[in-house]
C-alpha cells in the first residue's frame, strides 16, 4: 500500500511541476512579446533606452 501511495504522490508532484513549467513558459513568451513591442515602438528622436534601469 505504501509503494502505491508513493507512486501516486510522485505522479501528482510531477503533474503539478509540469503544469507550473507550462505556465512559466507562457509568462516568458508574454514578457518577450512586450519587450519586443517596447523595443520596436520606442521614440525615434530619442537616443536613450526605452526602459528605466
């Protein structure tokens, strides 16, 4: 019974980790798109960077 519970717990942990990694990939893609839009849409008359850091 204990090995079965361990296998089920491991499957649940791996499923949760896979779901979290998938969400993080979508967040990374969204940040990349926002960064690219900001890079392309920066003012042409300014030689400064469009971000503030």
